[in-house]
C-alpha cells in the first residue's frame, strides 16, 4: 500500500513571537521541521514526503534544513495564505496511485512511529481518521464580553492532533469541493465534516504537542532531549 505524507509547515508563526517562522527555529540542536521530517523519514510505512513551507521561503528552506539528507522527500512546495491552501498545495503533488494520504502539522516534532502506523491502519478501515486526546479541564463557552454562556460537556470533547489520514479519493473530493465553494478549515477533517463524511477519532498521544507558544517550545525541547539521552 502506497502512503504519502504531507508535512504542512507553511505558516508564518506570528504567535510564537519570533522574526523567524517557528518551524525553522532550532530546538535540541535541529530546526523543528527537521525533527518532524525525521519522524516520517524513519517510519517504514511511509513511502514519500511532501513538505510545504511558507510562501517565498522555498529556497531558504532547502538551505536551512539540509533537505538532501531526507531520501523520502520528493517535493518542497510553498504554501498559501491559510492552512487549507497550504495543505492543498502539498496535495497537488501526491501521486494518483497513492492509497492513503497523511497530513501532519510541521510543528508537531514529537509524533511517534506508533501513532503514524495507527493512523495508517485505521484509515484502511474508516477512510478518514484523526488522533485525539481527552480534555481534562472544564471547558466553558463565553460571549464577546468574556462572560460565561455555558459549560460544555467534556465527555463529548477532545483535542485533535495530526497526522490525519485519508483515503486518496476522499481527500481529493474534499479539496475539490473546498476550492469550488471557497471552504476553509483549521484542519483537513473539517472539510470532510462539511461533506457529512464520517471521521474516526483514535487515541492520540499527550507528547504529540503542537509548538505554538514559547512554553510549548521549552516543553518540546525537554522531551526531545530526554529522547536523545535514551539513545
């Protein structure tokens, strides 16, 4: 079975508070994107990788990330204004004979091979899969004045992660509809929801954090250093 992974690193990283997009910032000796790429490079179930970088940074990415060392990397392309646009720019280069497409946030450098393989195996069954973890804290909805409007039931909520897995034709159709209807979504399963396509949630990993803030950066650095010390 042919599996291709799209690593979406096309964001500007403005929330990170750094002039350099966060995905290029060094962490535990390597740029964040290098750690992420290595996870998929070293997973035998993944056949090839497509990397999406910010608009105008294609050549800089090739130089800064030393991309020659990734044997599975078949394409580096530049993203668009929003995440949906960037993910689609990666999908353009997916081969038509690919059975399963994985789409992963470039700033999740701690994803495990176990989770990647779990997503692949469950996508074979369900067609569209996303990892998720339970919410521990109480979640409240608020209005524009920051006043509580309701408490949301935790047992029906979860935090969604990547990689998300899709059978090729499902995500192809979702992107086609998104382009024609100008749909946007914060993740790719959101496009399938608009088509009333069921998406299966499987257990994610607490260590599979998305680096958004400086706190996330420091936590990821500690976890990566611990990994390196065990080798």
